[in-house]
C-alpha cells in the first residue's frame, strides 16, 4: 500500500510565519498542493489509513488514492482558493493533482466544491458516473454520486460525456441518469436540508477567519514572509488558509478573504473592520471581488457593488452594512458581474 503521510513539497523557500511557528506537524512546509487534507471530523481514511486531526498538515492524497468517510467529514485543498468537502459515507479519488489540470472523482456519496478564486490557468474537473464536469467560474458546486446529480448553487459548469454536452448555470442541476436534462432546483430548500451544505458554510467562515489572522501576521512580520496568493499554514488554527494576492475576495458563502496589504489599510475581519454577518444570507449572495485599485482609491467599486447574481447589488452596504462605520461604499448600481 502506498504511503499516505508524506511531506508536502514546498512551493517556495519562504514562509508565512517567523520561526518557530512556520511549519505544520511533521515538518510539512507552509504551503500546500492539491490533495492536501486540511480538516477531518469522525471516520476518515486515505488509502485505507486512518486520518485524525493530529495528523493534519502532512497528509496528502496521492494520485489515484481514495479518501473515504464513514460517519465523518473531510476538507481537501485543491488549487489556491478551492475547497473540496466530502460528506458522510462518501468516497472521492484524486485523479490528478496538477495545478493546471486538477481532477477529482466522486465515487460514492456527496461532495461540495467551493471556488473562492479561480486563476486563468486553472482547469478544475470533477468526474462522476463517467461524466466530466468543468468548473468554469468562482462559485459553489454540489455532486451526489448516489442520485447522480450535479448542482450549481453559484457559478457555471460544463458537463461532458461521450457526445453529450451541457452548460449548467446558477440555480440549475443536471441528472446524469435522466436523459441529460438541465432543470431548475430550489437552492434554499436544498441548503436547508443538506448537512454537508451547512458544514461547508461553517468551514468557509472558519477558513476566512484563519486567513485573516494569517494576513495580519504576514503584514506584521514583514513582506519577506509573503510569496503571493496561495495556501498558508496557520499554527493557531492548525490548518491551511487561503490568502489572495489582490484586494478582497468573497467566498460563495459571503465570507471575506483579505490580501495582506489590505490589512495594512486597517480593515479587520468582523471586529471593528467591516462585518459580514453569519453566512451573508446563507450562501445566496454570490461571490465577489473588491479590486486592490478600488480599495486604494477608497471607492470600493465606485457604485458597482461587489456581489453578483442579486447579492448586494443596488443595495450594497449603504446605510450601515459595515461594522466599522463604512457608509455607502457598495451602494448604488449593479453588482460586479
């Protein structure tokens, strides 16, 4: 049986934290590669070997190895800003960990993919029941191998199998075993009854808080500890967090991820900076991005808002949406589309 607990190759020689708080348990470096197991609850195995919270930081799924859950949940990192979350009694296989061609296969049960940021050279594919689904945009995507459903809560996906080809937009699903017909589904009802969705929402919030703390530490420790957008180990949370390279990115659940220099402007996460509210309406805001140049000008989008698909567009945070008293920054006009 192939070894599971291996050191993760360093993406760079620099670190997000000064020594000695710069490495996960087992000596794994401060960055992560696709297939890194970031968090587990309950019964989780990789290639038949048990994964526990104490072993995180150095657990990487190798190509063609399978992560399985019993009564348990798991979070796996893919490309920077992309989280794969696996539900109870489920199994996923890492087909390819390449940054430019990342492929995972849902073999059994449920999985949700949260795409907070997608770089132009990333190609993200989720395989299921012989079909290949490409995640084309930032968003939130659900896969159920038991019911053969592909669902798009936010974003856009392209599904291919043999001579079949379908595009799936926000609020739609494709049943792979029902003549390949795209249909609308009730996102609110689905989210309310899906434990994996609720857990993913909570994990997204924790990830954003951990990333904010890491961004603060990078800013305070100095720029030599900054190597650009990517995964940074947070020793206080015992997990990797995503830090973007520019401005502020909002996850599909609405939680903000800050670049370190934005912290230098004095913007905090939830306390005295700009608050976010738990779940931003439980994930139906849509993702968004506040560009660095907009923050530098103080305009925060200049009337454009940041959310898409009916998020804060037209309303924004005008009249008190910021905990720190930022007034009217996102109001007026449509969202970033």
